[in-house]
C-alpha cells in the first residue's frame, strides 16, 4: 500500500541565538521559544494551501496520519 504524501513547511519564530544554524532540529522544536506561525502544505493531489497560527491544529487534526506520510 502506498500512503498519500503531504509536503509540509513550518514557518517559525527565530532570532540571532534561536536558529537551526545553532540548534539541532529537536532542540529547536523543544525550546520554549518555538512557535509555528504558518504552515505551508502541498497535499497528495498537488494543491497548495497555507494555514495561519490559529488554523494549524485544525488542519493537522483533519488528516488520518496513520494512513498518510509527511515529507
């Protein structure tokens, strides 16, 4: 079975000392300063959508992630 693939990109807060150039991905995400401000998504059919801060949780909850993959 081939899972549908969602391509996602989070836009987040950063600063001179809080950046992926200075922190591992895990450290960056677990840091209390982490804030996802925008989410760009290309769905399995190729449609592109943007979700703002307040809409990100709803989008993430709308996909059955046991039947989908993220790139």
